[in-house]
C-alpha cells in the first residue's frame, strides 16, 4: 500500500495543477526579474539574479504550503483518510509515506525553481549557487512537512495556514529579533525576552541563515557554518515528522 499511496499523492499534485503552477511561477519570476533588471542603471545581472532568488524562495514556499494544507484538509473532509487507513498500511507508514511524497514534491519544486536562478547565472556557476540551491531544497522540504504537521493537528484550514506562515516568518526573522533584543540592553523585560528568544532559536530551523541571496554574488562566508545549520534543519525535520506520527497514532477515528 505504500507505493499506491505515494502515487495517489503525486496524482493529487497533478490534479491540483501543482506542477503547472510551478512552471507558471518560473515564467513569472523570470519575466519580472528581467523587466525590473532592465530599469536598473548598473549591475543589471546581479539585480536580476537577486530578485529571481527572492521570488523563487518566497513563492515556492507559498505554493507548497497551500497545496499540502488544502490536500490534507480535503482528505479529512472527504473521508479519504478514513478509507486509506482502513487498508493494510498502518498509521506510521501512512504518515511516513505522506512525508516522503511531500518531500519529493518539495525537492522537485526546488529543482525547477532553483534551475531558474542557475539559468540566469549560467555564466558564473560557483559554490555559492550550489549551496544556495541545496539550502533552498531543505527549506522547501522543512516547510512542506511543517504544513503537513499543522494540517493533521488542526481542523481549521485558515488557522492552519496562519500558523504555518507565522512559523515561517519567525524562522526568517529570528536573527533580526535576537539582534534587536541584544542591542536593547540586558536589564528587565528585554533581558528576559532575549533569553526566551535564544531558547526558541535552538529548536526552530534558522531559515534566515539558509538560502541567502548574497551567496549567489559573493559565495558563502567562511564564518558561517552551513553544515551545522543544515544539520539543525534536518534534526528539526525529523522531529516534525515524529510529532506527526505521534499525533496520528494517538488520534481517534
């Protein structure tokens, strides 16, 4: 039942026009990048690559999250989950197959969308581009599985989307928040908030340190330990999948 379920997820992606949406997104990002780049007086190539990288990262996450959340909530409302769990698959393999399916789609999305940036930087392929590409792929996979977790736990699709995007916003801004709190002094409320945010930053993936646009231009700085940051993201990914398995195991149908 694992392969049929995996194929069912892929068919749902085709039915919801996910691949077509990604292709359309590629065309929009390239068109806007070239259009706005033509208005820049100097460093047009750098602007085009930077704008394309920003658009790929932002809209890629949005498309994946919307698909995962709507797919799971539609499956619950249409009783597809009850039917699938009545087959000889088990709840653990049910979650793991979904995690594998969504991760595969996120990997494809990162491959296609990252390929747009690689195409625009074809004359200057470097280690910074490859590091950016890999970190974007991990970010997409993390957000797809985070969306899966919230969609399984919460019954409201609207609240689920709010929670997922709030998590993404926090992961992208955690570095700036820590910097502001540390510069605000170490007394009273600011000191307490700084310690709380430092504790939170240990457990959430540092997406603000991954997939930085400046890597495309200047490479990855030596002061940044990219393997450690990506390792933290992988650990968080495993925790999220484990939490989804635990929730499904305890859920009463």
